[in-house]
């Protein structure tokens, strides 16, 4: 029984001594995620996405306009920054090591990195428009492949 209690004591001491190191590593990892979120204006982008979802819903269902305040509160509650930030941070920490986040942040803090952050949404939108235009221009080919008549333009 004595060897078992020594093993338990030794294991406890080891776990207690590792825990602060792990917590310190975790804290600096979280700090890097927070820094990335600030550099990429994540909170602002999440808030804008809440507005976009609300506007999309109101365009699709104009009769809901009278409930827009309640809808905004609902969307903010479930997909707003405060609702998502902890889970997003966990996702980023799972995806990127602390060193990778430092490297990413070192880029994003530069003028070129800030230009990427500010330009990317417009570039994604332009890419999506280009893709849709190409698909529309060539939809007849797809319709032939699947055996359906082409729609008149």
C-alpha cells in the first residue's frame, strides 16, 4: 500500500507542478488569439454579419419589419460577438499553435497585413460575382450534361 500512496503523491505533485505552466501557456495562447481578433476586427465583422442576417430576413419577409428590434436582439443573443467569441477563440486555438498565431499577428500588424484585412472582403465578393457570372454564361453546357433544356435569356 505504501508504494501506491507514494505513486499517488508523486503524481499529484507532478500534476500540480505542470498545471501552472500549462495555464501560463494557455494564457499566452489566448492572448495571441485575442490579438488576432483585434487585428482582424473580428468583433466588428461579427456585428456586421448580425446586421446582414437581419437585413436579409427583412428583405425576404418585409412583414417582419415590425419585429426588427426583437429579431436583432435574438440574432445578437445567438450569433453576436458575445455569444460566439469563446467558441471562436477555442476554434482558433485548436487550429493554430501559439507560434503560428504570433507569426500571423506579426504579418497582420504590418501595413501589408492590414491591407489584406481591409481588402479581403471586397475581393471575396468580387470572386463570388465572377464565379456566378461564369456559371450563368455557361449554364447551357451544364444543362446539356444533365439533359435539361437551356432556359431562354
